[in-house]
C-alpha cells in the first residue's frame, strides 16, 4: 500500500509508524506532487462597507468622518463671543442700558 493511496480499513495498534524519506519521495513523484505549485493569480478585489470614521456620531446617529470631527472640535473650542458675535452687541447694549438706567435713577 503506497503512502498516498486511498485508505483501507485497518485496525490501529497504537504504535507510531514511520516511512523513510526515499519512500515518501517516490510516492510524491508518482503522484506529481514533488514540485511546488505554480503561483496563483488573484483578481483585483474591492472592499465594501463604511468608510473609516472618527468613532463619533452626529445628533442623527450618522458617523462623523475624521475631517467632520476635527471641524466640530474646532467649532467647540471657540469662545462664546467668537461663536455667537451677536452676544457681544447684545451685552454691550445691555451694559449701556444698565448704566443709563443707574445714571437716570440717581438724578
């Protein structure tokens, strides 16, 4: 029985069996398995799925890209007067109105 011939039902006696290198080499050559296979060419593949994201989502649950998250962080770093310029004008009017009120009240 050759090394690579179909298996025949045999009883196993629990002993270790071995074959010498010449027998293995002969059987490999006989079956045409003594040479490495030719390289396999794999066609170009495309990956599908979501683009990488920052791991954060917007208020609707949509993933934010790294660029969107960076823009969000930049916006969050702005101070209140930079973020809402009308606050400066409103604060100025409010302070002016308070000063005018206090001055008129003293007279």
